[in-house]
C-alpha cells in the first residue's frame, strides 16, 4: 500500500471526526442558547414584578433609616392598638357563629333560642362598648407613625380612610352595621312567635244560651301557665331591645279580636242604631233589655278575663303598662259601643216610657258600678270613665226631668177633649199603670236613688216622701181631669157612661196595687160609689125609659073591640121601636172597655127591656101579626133584640153588626107560640 495514500486517508478521517465534534458542540451551544432564551423569557415578568415591588420594598426598608428611639417605641404602640382590635374581631367572628341558630324557628327550642339571643345581645354590647376604643388606639398609632415617619405615607393614608369609615359607622348608631341585621331578624322571629302563641290559645267564648237569661256561659279559661311563662320570656328579650310597644300592639290586636268574636254571637247590631232610625221608645224597648244583659255578660265574663290576663302577662313590667294594654283591648273590643248606645237612648224624644227605660239603664250601670270602678278605674281608661260618667249624668238628668214633668203633662191634658165614645181616656189607663210601675219593687228603689243623686247635684236635701207625694199629686190631677172631661159632654147619658167607666177603672184596677195602697181605702171606696151613682143615672136617663112605651094601659078596658086594640098596640110598638132605634143608634158607638162592667151593664139593660118586650109580644103580638103591615111594627124578635143589646159597648176590635130580626109571621122566633084568640084581648 502506498504510504502516502495511507497518510491521506488518516488525515481525512481526522478531519471528519473534528467536524462531527464541532457539530455536536454547535448543537449543544444552540440548545443552551435556546434554554437560556427561554429562561430569559420567563425571567422578564418576574423582573418586572420585582421592579414594581421595589418601591414598596424601599418604603418598607425606609423606616430602618428612621430615628432609633422612634423605632424602639413603635412596638409598644402597635401592641396596645392591636390587642383591643383583635378582641373585637374575635367577638365579631363569634357573632357570625350564632347566625345559624338565630335564623332557625324559635318554636323548636324557645329557651335555647332565647339563650343564644342573649349571647348575641351581650356580644353586640361588647362590640358597641369596645369598637370605639379599638378605633381610637388604631388612630393613635397611625398618628404616631405619621409623626415619626416610621411608615409609608400611602399605607398610612389607606389606614386613615378605613378608620374614618369605621368611625362614621359607629357614630350613626345603627346596630345593623355590627351584626348585619341578625338581631333584628331574630327579634322579628320572636314577635311572630309571640303572636302565634297568643292566637293558638285565644279561642272565642262558646255561647250556650243566646238570651243569656241565666248567664249560662262558660267563663274563658286563663292561658295555661306554661304559655304565660313563654310569653313573659319573649317579652323580656323584646323589651330589652325596645320592642315593648310592638308587643303591646300585637297583644291588643289578638285579644281584642278574640273578644269581638265572642260578642259577635250575641248579635249586637242594635248597638249601632242612631236616634233617627227609630220612631219611638217602644220600637227599641226590647233592645234596651238585651243591652243590660249583654253589657253585664261582657263586663263580668269577657273584660274581667282580659283584665286578669293582662295582669298575668305584663305584671313584671308595671301597672301602667298592663292597665294601658287592657284599656286598649276594652276600647277596641266594643265597650265604647255599649256606652254609645246608652247615650243614643238618652238623646231620643221625651215620652213617659223613656223614664222606665232610663231607669233600666241606670239599674244596669249601677249593678256593674263596682266592676266598672275596678276594671276601668285606672288612668289609662280615662276615655271609658268620661263616657260612663257622661252617660250616667244624662240618664239621671233625663229621668228626673221626665218624672217632674208627669204632673205638668197630666194638667195640660185637662184641656183636651174626652173620648167621643165615652171610653176611658188613654191618659187615665196609662198613667195609673205607669205610677204603679214607679212605686213597684222593680223601679221604686231605682227612681228614689236617681232622685237622691239629682237633688244632691243641685245641693238640695232629699225628702223621704217626695216620690209618694208626687205620685199622689199626679193621681189627684187625674181626678180633676175626669171632672173637667165629664162636663165637656153635651149628652148627659154619655157623660154618665164616661164617669161610670173611669171611676170603675180607678177602683178596680188600683185596688190591691201600690197606687191603691197609697191613695187609701176611702179613696177607692169613693170611686166605687161614684161608679154606682153614675150607673144608676145612666139607666134612669136611657134604657129605663123604654118599657114605658109598652104600656098595657087601656088595652083591657078598650070598648072598641079588637080593631081598636090592634091600632093601639101598633102605635105603642112603633113608639117603642123608634125610641129603641134612636137609643141603640146613639149608644152603639159608645164603649165600655172593662169586660165585667160591660157584661153587667148589658145584662141590666136586657133585664130591664127584654122581659117587658117578651111579655108584651106574647100578649099582643098575635093582634099585629094578623095584619098585612105587621113588619112595620114587629121589627125585632126577642132573641134578636137580646143579641143586639149584648152587642152594645164593645171595643171597636170586638164589635160586630146588629142582629136585626126577620119580620114575624104568625110566630115570634123564640120557641113559644104567641098566637092568641080574639077573646084573649077582648
């Protein structure tokens, strides 16, 4: 082998190796450059971040250049400021830890809920008391750092802005800024629980008797002790957070609504009646009786229960609070409507029956006087007290005024004409009945009490006999009216019938009564004697004159025979018929109201007229009946005549038509054959 060739080959291989090594080196360098480039690329943002933080680092390092003494003292200032702030933050965190419990329903565990709520209140009190102190310490340290240039100005500026905001929140007094409204939300839940407890245990009173005649209603049971204890526990927390008024409003709303629901069953629509809605006292007389019973029931059963319950629930708060609460319940539940109805009655027009109704109202109020004083005697019930006093004054003044005017009104009636039918004047019957009621056991003590009070208001001494003396004066005035009215009749017979009616009424209706006892037996006997006297005069001047027209004189001794006898009988029957018709026509419009007197009077007339008429017709009827014109003279049967006489003096509602008999043929319709032979009258 050529040595020179071999050397060239070796040289070439060496060159190739060098190239390969150089290539690897270049490749490695490129990879390192690439890695370095990537590293530099990543380092750029970090360097930018470092560049941005350098001013802050510089500011942080700057205090190192501050005065040595200032740097030494700053630690103590910071520790004093951070301590209170850290305590506040710790409590604040605890407040938020209570949130879940307080946003739950209190009904699940009321004692536990109230306990958690109290912890919240204590925490908020701590925050309220210490937040200001922590802020003050922080403000002091910032001022120190600022004065000694120990901290960066921008940092101090941000701190001052934050503290200013905290100070403003503290100064506006809003507790919501401390707990985020948690306490208010918890208190709202307690109020709802308070309302729910009341509503669940407030049930309208069941009515077992709508008339309440025996007061047969069940008094409402007080709330269970456990419920009252729960209400009081809730009240304690709500009052501690200034929510007493809201509690009272809820209590009044629920309990007054319950009382109204109880009263609704009594149908009290009549309480809303106005003076213009009734014509006279009779139209609402029944309502006044109901009013007294309903008022007694409301006071003794409903308001009494509410009074006790208010005391039980609010007794720990104070007398003024629970009395004020009860006053609102009573007013909203309807006591004012009862008093207003009484006032409406006092404003109605004056009439005699109004006196009795005013006395009924006074009796009801007087019966409840002690209850009213106990239940509504507090300062909170001033409106109820004023309305009650005003009603009592109106009742007493109105009753006394009407009582003293009775005598005057009786005298004024003297000038009015008497009844045209001779009946008893309404004044006589009504005033005697009225006076008996005033002297009766029901009204006499009440009227006496009213007059005593009325006289005392006028600073006059009450005279024991003033009531009976006034009633006696009234009855004597009625006597004078009767004398005057008797003289007003133009017909003596009608005047006697009127006197007979009135004197019998005074005797019969007043005998054995309070007025009769007051006027005495001699007074009653006098009226009985007057009745007998005027009855006798009445008969003498009227019906006693009829039998004379049926005289038998001249018929037996008549010499003219049968024809002359017939003519004389016809003449006398005609005269009788005319007198009877005229008397019956006139007296058929007269009235005797007293049934026993009317029947006795009619019977006396029948006994006076009918036997004579029957005997006359039995004897002389056949003479007339044979005549073709007999119907002109024999107008009445005996039975028909009797029926007509018994129909006299009936009150208008009992009156019926006359009993005119049929014309007779050969027989009078009395069951007896009255035909006679000619020799019988010859």
